[in-house]
């Protein structure tokens, strides 16, 4: 396949994946879909249901990650700093201290230990 075709395909995939995260970013419920117009069509009526704390945490996390990337480019000593891991640990701590779950933020919850049992054996 030619470069423009591959570039268009990967760009479209990135846009669809990014837009599929709108529900998590805004804290609203949207049906799963792979078509752009359906994603937007479902999103627009739900915007007024945005959970502001979830949106605030999302936006601040994105700002942190972009800011960390910019700082890591300028400060060589921080080049290997695991910014995403640090952010996850920081948000786990903040969630515990500030009770995000009690304020309507969806949390992962308890993660089962070990490997899942094999199915269909």
C-alpha cells in the first residue's frame, strides 16, 4: 500500500480511538461505535451530563503529561523519569485521600489476584 493510504488509515484509527475515550474524559455514558458521525451524534446530547470532577481530573492529567514531556526534553536528568507511572500513583493516592468514588468518579475497584482460570477445558 502507498504511504498516503497507510497514513490516512492510521490517522483515522487514531481519531476513532481518541474519540472513543470521550466518555471516560467527560464521565458520561456513550454507546460503543466505530463510525465518527455516530460517536459525535451520541456525544453532543450527553455533554450537559458531564461529570465536572472527572473532566477536571482528565484535563489536569493531560496537562501534566504534556508538561512532563516538555520538561523531560529540556532537562536531561529527567529523560528516563516515568511520568505516566508517577501520575497513576499520584492519582491513586489522591483518590484514596479525597474519596473520588464518593464524589461520583468511576473507579476501577478491586482487581482480582493471579491469572484467570482457563475456559472451555
